[in-house]
C-alpha cells in the first residue's frame, strides 16, 4: 500500500517521513512568478537514494513555466490537480482546459520521460459522514468499519452519448439522509463523466488520484466552492467512496485515494475502496487553538498513526 503525504515544504518536515518509509512525499509550488523555493528543492533532494519519491504540484499549467520548474526541482513525480469540469455544459465553457492539460502532459512525457505524472480526478464529496471507527473497548458493540450512508441525487452532470449530452438527476425528492438513495441515472452520469476523463488522461498519466470536489451533490462544483480556485484538494472532506471504488476497478492506472483521510478513517477507506495508495494532507496537519488545520505544518503523531493504520489495513486485506 503506497502512502503519500502532502504538503511538505521544509526539510525538517520531510526527514521524519523518510524514517517512516512514506512512499510519496509531496510539496507544492504556489506561485507562478516566484516558483523557486530552495526549501522545497531540498525536500526533493532528500528523497534521492531512498525508498521514498518526491512529488511536486505546480499551481499553474503553462508549458514553459512547468518545464522550468521541473528542471529546477527534478522531482520523481509531477502532480496536476486542476478542477476539470464533470458537467458537459461547464466543460464547454472551460476554454479547452482538457486539451491544454493533455498537451502539457504529452510534452512532459516527451521531454522528461524519467518523471512520472499523477493526474487528480475530481470525485464528488460525500454528503454523509462516515461512522467513526470503534475503539478497542467498544469494538464488540459496533460495526467493524465505517458506514457511508447514501448521498443525495446528482443534478446536471453530463453523459456522453451518441445523441449528445443527457442531464440526469433530480434533487427535489430527497428524503432524510438514512432514507434517500442516489438514482441509478445520476450514478451513471457521474461515472460517465469520470470515465471520460480516465480515457482521455490514461495515455499520458502514471497515477490517478481522487480529489474531493466541493459543491452541489454529485460533483457540480465550481471553482468558487474549492479552497484554491481552479484546483481540487485540501478540503478535509471525504469523497464518495462508492465512486472511488468503482474508479479503482475501471482504471488502467493505479489509483491513490485522497480526500478527507486521516488516522481515524484510513483503514475503513482501504477496506471499502481497495486503492493502490492513500494520501493525507489536511487531516494529518497540526491545528490551531480553534481546531482548524494549519497549512504546511504536520502533526507527526497523526502522520505516524495514519501510516501505521494504512499498513495494518493493507496487511489485513
């Protein structure tokens, strides 16, 4: 089971992860204009000659700047996490975003064949809360793994068909969280949207990764709803594990499960989704006095527990 931890921006944050044997250590290049960060470069350098691999997210996608970034940092993996629309009408207004991103990845494959590529795929957030894992003292009285209750219906997702796009879903008749069921038509719409992206990006990607898409149930989430406009991730919200498990089954590339994973729920996620790897960022961060996650600062007790829980779940599967 591959374990990936983001956002590691300082060498002193990376060193404990190397000792734990974390397979992918991820950093972020935040600024297109000021993309040189010696501390992040040192994080990448620290992984050389170890079992760990460096992964780098640039929060921009113009070819020339990305190539300069890759030449400067020399990561093992470059990771792209743009908010690619799942709805056909939104995709039509995206100005050829998908084509632009495919071209970028093609150029990297040609010019930097030694660098692997991770492509994030937006997966709708779960509008239900997983049950917490039982403690040892209450294990006999509780279910052994988290339970995801059904989500509301999707609305307006696009389905590529011979005759064009077919909008699906109806949220007007949702019952209580324990009663409502997502219509099969809405499930098909979400799957078709994600499957289309899998088919497009698989030839130019080495890994897929789920990233939780915030917004309307079913994945109709615009840029304004995301923590970083134009991108998906760092939400702390759990993605739809049912869809993620389906993605694992149909994907020709290894799938890393991300989205709201921490030490408390990673074992249940592995048992439910069976991914090639698991990723954590927000839920292994330190928190402030109000309990809010602090970006770029890890709580290494949480990281250690996350890694151990993932390893145990993998051994048990």
